[in-house]
């Protein structure tokens, strides 16, 4: 009896192993790839190194794995790869040659997992629409390199909620990641350079933007008409194109901006009609303007931030009403830490920033020739340190005597285009069945001998 059970399990495991192997197809040409995509038994398609020409449509669940040097080159008309099925996995490819308004990979099926893919010479890199639950990770994406061609978005999400965009590298794009009408998305660990906007949101809610690095663009972030956006632990550096900003928030509400480093931009952070947001533990340094509060930016709580070496720390529209301190903790200003007679955590006098000259120059542009003159700096300093009432547009009642402790996670960098690995759970399953079969056979043999 034990012999029969053992032989049956061993035979069953060999059948499963053979079946799993039979489901893997290899393709070395465009024709073989099309045949494999149309074969329902080809659950895994391995592409050999080389060039596959043309546009391809994926209409069923499949796992496509490229070898080193596998390139899919489109017809420069339409999308190169179209994923119209759910649960498709694609990895370790180079994709290029989309149409002038199309994408390297266009996704309408749900839960696509695209990773370790280099997308070049296309309008959009990855375009997901009317679908959900995707993972786009460890990809390299750039747009058309010709100066005469318009560039698209690295990853474009339109009504594609619950999507994670992680650890990708974007450069020379219009926008790195554009999240439009897509709630509960995550944009983390990405690097973006030389774009219009690093991350752009529109009409989206509950979006996490963290651990990203955006440099040499117009705006590091462009957050528009969005709610409950969490902007955490990012680094925005040298975004100075066209008087750019590290973070620009327009029509943005109930969001949290914390532990970011905003350095060397033309403007560090801009709020325009941004309300009920919380800014805390940010490092805002070496910008022309640290924080600019535009019209109708009210009800924001701004405290425990460090403003250092900015030409202008904070400027604000006169009618804005915001809170610049909370529970006796305000912000740190490197130009306001002289008087602290009781040696506690805050400076003895409130920090005032009306920036009178800024308001005057806005009405009379010719006054800009006096910008940063000793007279203007003296005027602003007198306004800050005089305890008498003034026309200051922001008042921090509890400015910090020392910089607030700001900790930021290190940006994670993973090796891109890594070789695919077999599923360890499947290998373990076969191993356990084979081991159980041998143990039963051995036990049965000993039992019969006795």
C-alpha cells in the first residue's frame, strides 16, 4: 500500500514538473512571438536576445521575460505593446518606437506588473487607462530625444487607481509621473531629471509621494485639484527652469508635506489656493524664495520647518490667514535667532515677514533695481525685531532658537534590468512532493521487510 502511494506521488510530481515546463515557450522572432501570444497554453514566453519588430497585442494572462539585449522596436505608429488582459507580467526588455502621441506600453487590463524595462524613443513610456492595481517598478524611461518632437509622460495614469510606481528612473520627459483621476496611488523611490514636472497630480485623492529625487526641472511637484496628498521624505534640488519651484500646490486641500529637503530651487514651495494643509519638518534652504503663499491660501499649519540661506524666507498675500506656530513651536529662521534671554527653545520676539519691498515691487516693477540692497534688508530687519504693531503678513509667534530635527530616509537604489528569477515557491512545492514520495517508499519498504 505504501509503495503505491509513494509511486503515485512521485509520478504526480513529475507530471506537474513536465506540465510547468511545457507551459514555457521560447521565441526568437516576431512571428514566433505572435504565435506564442495567440497560444493559450503559452503561459510563460521567454524572448531570446535580439530585435522583435512591430506592435504587439496581449489579450490574455501571460508572463513575458526578455533575455539580455532583447529589444522590441515598434512601427512608430500606435502603441508598441498593448496589454488588454488582466494579470500580465512583463520584465527585462527594451521597448522603443511608439507613435507621436502613443506609448511604449499601453495598459487597459487590471493588475499589470511591469519591471526592469527600458522604454526609450517613445511619446509616453507607460500609459495605464481605465484599469487598476498596477505595479510599475525599476524601469528606465525617457521620451523622444529629437528636439523637434514633443515629449510625453514617463508613466501616465488616467483613472488607474491603486497603482504603485516605485524605483524608476525618468529623464527628458514632459512629466515623470502624471496621476490623473487616480486615487490611492503611490509614487515612491523614483529619480527624475530634466522634466517639466517630476510628479504631476490632477483631481486625485489619497496619493503618497515619498522618497523621490527631482532635479533640474521646472517644478519638482505640481499638485493640482487634489485632496489628501502625502508628500514625505523627498529631495527637490535645482528646479530653476522658468523660475521653477521644488513644490507647487494649486487647489490642494487637507494634505501633509513633511520631512522634505527643498534646496537650491528658484522658489522652494508655492501654495496657491491651497487650504488646510500641514507643512512640518521640511528643510527649505538656498532658494531664492523659501515659501510663497499665493492668493486664497488659508487655514494651513506651518511649523517645525527650517528656513535657511533663502534670499527671502517667506512671502505671502496680505489677506491670507495661516498658523505658523503650534503648541509654542514655530519654525526656525537662520536670520532670526539673536534674542533668547531665557535660553529656552524659542526666540524671545516673534518672526515677522511682511516683505514690504516685495509688495511694493509687485505694484511698481521698476523698484526691482533695489532688490537685495542694504536699505531694503535693513527695513525688513527693523520690522522683524520691533515689538510694535506692523503690517507684517505672516507672524510666527514662537520662532525656534535652533533648527528643528529633520530626518530623511536614504533614497533606495536597486540594480535595474536584473535577470529574472524562478518562482521559489514552485520549486519548493516540487521538492516537497518528491521528498515525501521517497520517504513513503522507504517507510513502506522497511514496514514490509518487518
